[in-house]
C-alpha cells in the first residue's frame, strides 16, 4: 500500500468531510471539525440532505442520508446529543414501526441518482435500514420515547424474520452492538451469524469477484463487534485483497455505477479513506 499516494488522492478528490476525517484519523485532527462539516448537511427538519451519500444528489432530507451521517459519527467515535436528537425527531416522523422505513423518498426521483436507486423497492418501507439507524441512534446514548419503541420493534423483526440479504444482516448487527450483551442479544447475534454465511451479497472468499459485502464490511476494524465471526486467515486474505485494489492514482475503485463523475470521485475518496483506516487498524493489531 502506498499511503502517501492515497492521502494525495483524498486531498485531490475528497469532499471537505473526507478530508476532515482523514485529519482526525491520521493527522491529529479534531472531532469538532468533523462535526462542523457534517452539520452543514443537516436540514431544518433534523434530517440530512445535499447529496451526503453521493449516489443521490437531492438537497432534501432522506433516511439514507441520516444513516450515512450517523455511521460517519459512529466510525469516528463522535457522540453529539443535540445532533442525534434532531435526527431521531426526523426519523420518528418518517418511520412506521409496523413496517419499517424507506431508504429514499419518492421526491428523490426529481434529482440525479445512481441506477440502483431506481429500484421501486427503495421507496418501500421495511426493517432492513431501520434496524441500523435505530442502532446508530442508540449508540449515541440519547433518550427519546420513540427510540425505545423502535428498538423493540426492530428486535421483534430480528427474532421472527429470516434474513436473506447481507445488507439487512449488517444493519441488524448494528442494533445488537448498541445494546447490553444479554443472553437474548447474544442469541440473536448467533442467529444473524448463521444467516450471514448463506445470505445474498455476502462474499466469504477473497478476492471478491463481484459486488457484495465481505468480512471487512462487517469487521472494518480489528476490534469490531463482528470480528470474532471470521477466522484470522479469512480476514488476512481479505486484507491482502483490499490492499491490492489500490489503483495507480492512489485511490480505491468502486464497483457500481454512480450518477456522475463527481459522485464517482467522492465515493472513491470515501472508500480510499475507509480502506486506509481498515488496513491501519489490522496492521496495528498484528494481522
């Protein structure tokens, strides 16, 4: 891996958000600077807009953007009660605890978006994304009457549904991680682990030959909640494959079609940053 070329790629192509995150992870930057940038994407309704997730270019609040913002905070280990409570207010007005939440709203059709968001299912509520959003809100440590009900509804879905998509399982793990590790939570964790290894879009063998989630998506850091699900040799193979993906310009590629060249560069800078963080975390852990 060429760290300096990767850093240069981020400086050349990343948004201010990725550049501030790079500073935080590798140059002694501050969490406050990351928060300032992220809050610029937050709308009056408490949600996030303005193409925060680069594959959707709308300025309007979207559940997809709220999840992206909360995950950014989680990965940077940043807690902000005021921001999280505002997001919770937006999500509580958008979600249906009987059905879940849609990833994007119908209004997003009026703005450029990646082809995969043209799937009508993206506008239909389900628990796939809601469990992850609820888990990320709970990790923030906020107290909100809706959040307690949402945790219960999502746990009921994890108990009763058979999950067949790796993305859904990834979001469900996010919720479980945010909870006390009781016998019940550990039993649900084991249930999800069993479903993961036969799920669609899960790629166990390295290197991946098509789009999907690998063990490093579930355990991006050496101390990740899901690391113990995967043997060290499997993780080591995926780390080698990840390192080998670095391109001549210093950045990492993406494996889907974005809505435009700017989005492609934004995603590549984001993926380059995450790749550096993952590789450095496991290097420090001796893997």
